[in-house]
């Protein structure tokens, strides 16, 4: 009775269900709270793209870090492989055995496919070429160019992206290219003169001219002897009638005539042969020099040069 009276006198609490309403409304509110929480999460995640970009950058950095480590490992390995060869080559060079140093560097460069060793071998060959004769020097300079070409190809592969092909620190590539250019310039400056000097046609021409000049000079001298013999012989012929039967004058005049005849005969033979051979060799030498000159001029090449950015003619020549 008291309870009924109190219920009729006091208002119902806010959470109590009213007639006709669902009895689990708080659960709905409870469910709404997570929804609000979800909304809060959405609001917190509104700068989501920026966070995703930041995460992507971290992933790229995480990927880049191993590649840098791989490159460093490759460079360290290459340096460790070439260092003993460089030290041994330097010891051989200091001991005066430059040929041994060249062989060591060249063999190591081919075995390890190392551009630094190829450039070192080219440098050593150029130093050796400066101490050799023309033929040997020409061979050494040409070999140095082959090392330079090989080094340039390996340096191009070094910067091509494949980690396995890296043997030089990418930061040192510019220095390596500068070294290659310096060595190539030295070779290009030394080879043309050696090519001229070792050209077999030019060499034959020089020998023919020298020999021809000697024979020609000898032939002319022999003709001079022949002229002297003729003079002595004729002088004796003029004096013999005056000597009569006097042996004091007759014997010397006869000896003079005999000497003149001998000189005339020997001078004639030697003079004719010498002049003939001299003229022939000089003519052959001049012809060979002309041929060598034509061969040099034939090395001039003209070709069109076209690219997306320019067009023109490419001229190459060796003198």
C-alpha cells in the first residue's frame, strides 16, 4: 500500500521504460557510444592520406637502406680484392720491374672485371711505353687504349643499376671518368707520331732514300775518279813522245798512263752502277713516301651525325 502510494506520488526515473517503449533503450545508447567512438576514430583518422604517405616513405627508406648496404658491401669487397694486387704492382714498379707490374695489373683486371685495375694497367703501360722503342711503344700505347675502353664499359655497367656489377663507389665515378679521359688523351697524343714512324711503307721509303742517296753519292764520286783517270791517261799520252827513249822519263809516264787507265775503268763501272742504283732507290723511296702519305689521307673519314637534338657531319682523321 505504502509502495503503491509512493509510486503514484513520485515521478519515474529517466532510465525507466515508459509504457509502449522498448525495455533495452540503454543498450541502444550503449551501442550509440561505440558509434560515437567510431566517429571519433574517423575524425582522428581524417588526415589518413598524410599518415599513409609517411608510412610509404618509411617503407621506401626501409627498402633503400638494404640496397645501400649491399652497394657498400660490394664496394668493400672490390677494394679488398684489388688492394693486394695494387700493393704488389707498386712494389714491382718501385723495384724497377715495370713489366711485371703491368702483367699483374692487366691479369687482375681481366680476372676481377675491375675498372680501377684496368685504368691502373693502362697507366702502367703508358709509363712503360715511354721507355720502349717505337714499335714496342706503339704496342703498349694501343694496349693501354684497350684497357681504357674496357674500364669505360665496366664503369657504365657500374652505374647501370645492377648491384652485382658495382665495383666502384658511385660517388667516385666522376673521378674514374676523369682519370680515363686523361689516359685516353695521352694515348691519342702519342700514337699518331708512332704510327708514322712505324709505318712499314714509310719506313721502307726512308731506307730506300738513305740507301739511294749513298749509292748516288758513291756513283758520283766514282765518276769523279773516272774523270781523274782520263786526265792522267791523256796527260801521259801527251808526254810520252817527248820522253823518247830516256828511261828516267819513260817509266814514270808509263806508270801514270797505266794508273789513269785503271782509274778510268774502275770509276766508270762504279760510277755507272752507283748512279743507276742511287737514282732507282731514290725514285722508289719517293714513290713509297707518296704512298704512305696517301694512306694517311685515306684515314680521314666523314660521316653524317644525327641525333634528336642536333645534326651535322662527323670528321675523323689520323695524321
